[in-house]
């Protein structure tokens, strides 16, 4: 129970279905944990208030050490290497559905439940991860690294509901957080400026900002502080080009410490039909066959599914081909595959061709 409306309603739904429910509140970050940037204290008060309203026990569990070792350290390594990781994907696989699950099972629980908008279905070949019914809130993208064992012990009570229905339930049963704003961004950064936060852990390393033709537009502060497709905060906003269109980050050349920028949202350097991915994980334990039809993929959260085909290079790597060009495919982000509403798994994007 995070203190948000989704996990609160999830707890109520389970209790209504006859489960014995115990709430667990996870504290995953301690560095610079203050009320200005981090809402942990208020979230705990909200979660405890909901537990009192629902008449269930609640326990606070500190996973900050595990989070720093398994999630934050990898987050920093990826940024230092010039990639843009998604810590929510790693947090789900390593903390919420591993450390939390292990803790719950040690307490004697049969399963864990969260407020994620996703669903689990047991089929002839094992457990399947399905998209949430609400297409605007579906979170299966962040859950694609879950295993059969993890899915077997997980419930997603709000996965069959739309967000509007969840808030309506919360208001009807008198939960004080029925209208609480959804959390956004990376949990350990909160509302603070991202670049300022990252600079506390990674050094600046200035280098040239060049156009594809080699024209120098300025100096960047370090490649780790930029991401493919970035438009704001590049530092070349006042530099005029031939057509006056905005500048976008298109490439990060680590060997020469060069940031390449292009003008125009649809510049060819921002578009690709192919990508390569590593560190693959497949929910069924095996990748889809190259002959499989009806496959689609997302290369970032909230992107519409894009039709694709797959070629597996090994157990841990694959390539995707998209008939329609994809925009700003970013190394470090996850490429997640689907067949209809079923999430098949995915991998970490290593290159866009």
C-alpha cells in the first residue's frame, strides 16, 4: 500500500472478495528524504489512514538498501554509459516482485497484490501477463520482466477497472485519498530538477554539440545528462538554423564525447525501422518465433503498439523490425512485445539501426 488510491482500492476489493488482507508500505529511498522533494512521510500517513478505515493491519518495510544496490546503482551505471534506463522496470522486477514478495511469503502470505493496472491469466502453458482494461493506465510495460513464479503469486485487483471507476469506488467507501494526485516521475527524484539530482552522482564532462554536418552549436555538460529525442534544455535554443525548427538530441557519440543534434521532429536521424535489444526476458520462458504473426511492440511507455517482426539472435538478444518508422528509439529503454492484450516480455534496447 503506497498511500495512493489504486493500492487502497485494491486492498478494499480483496477484503470484499474474502481475502485476509495485510498492508505493507515500502520505503525504498532514504538519501535526501525530505518533505520538499519526497512524499514518503505523507504517503505513509495516507496508507495508515486507509488501513485504519478498512480495518486491516499495516506494516512499514524498509527496502532502501536493496533498492540502492539493485536499482539505483544500475541506474547510475546506465546513465554513465550514455544510455537512458527505466528504473521502474527494474524496481518492479527486483523490489516490488522480489524483495517484497519474499518478505510477504516469509510472513506466511499466499500472494501479494499491488495497484498496478494489469492482469494475470493462467492458461495451458502457464501464467500470462495481460494489459490492464484501461488503455490509458495500462502498466504491463513496466511489468514485462516478471517470471512465472512471480505471476503465480501476484494479484492485480484494479486491472479489470478504469481509473475513473477506481476513484468512484474510493469516494463511495469514504477513502480520504480518492482524489489524490497520481505519482509521476522517478520515485527517488521526486519533484526536484533531474539534471541537478544526477549531477550529485555523476560528474560533468563538457564536450561539443554538433549538427550532422559538423557545425558546432555549443557545448554540452556531459552526455549522461541528455537523452535521444530531447528537445528542452539542450542549450541551443537560440541558435538559428535553415528552417527555424526546434533542435532535438539525435546521437550521443561516447568515444569523442560529442552530442549530435538535428533540426525538426521528423529528421531522418530520429527515425528507424530496426532495433537491437539485449538482456531479454520472456514471460513464457521462450521468445516468440520469427514466424509468429500479430506481434507488436512499445519502445517507451505510453507509446501506441507498433506492428513488428522479431528475429532472435540468442537466448538473451533479439532484433525487431517495424514496417513503419519509429521515433527516437532510445538505448537503455525497454522494447516490450505483445500479442494482442498479452505481454510477452522484452529486452533493453542496445541500438537503433
